[in-house]
C-alpha cells in the first residue's frame, strides 16, 4: 500500500495470478478515513474540507496497472457513498489504485 499524492496504491501478488472470469473477485476499498492534513474528508489535501472535496469524492475510482511500469487504466467501479467504499470486480492479482 502506497499513497502518492492523489492516489493510494495496492499491490497484490503474485502478479499475474488470474481468476475465473465467470467468478471474478470483488475488491472493496473503504476510504472513509482518507483525508490528508485537513482531516477526514479532505480528499484533495488542501487543508480544508469543502465542496471541492465532494467533487473529488464523486470522481474516486479504482484503476489497474497490469504491467509494472505500464499505464494505469480506470476499471468499472461502484462508489457506495453511505459506506465510504469503492468496489470493483477484478480478474487477477495486479497493482490497483484508488484515484480521481
């Protein structure tokens, strides 16, 4: 797990392990305690919790990097606001990030 500015990185190994596409794994990530120096909910880390953070929260999604050093691609993810959670079906172990 690694935080890098506007994202948090999760690495699942062994990289390349694949799941049955008919029965993908579900990756669930809670982000309720995220927030940087401004406290919980300061998603853009500007020191203030305001409408800009609400905009960022609405854009949060899960991204995947299939190959080390490759580009990250946004995958279909669902944000469940009442639980401060993002979910996505994943087909294997790889590098995933929550970003906006």
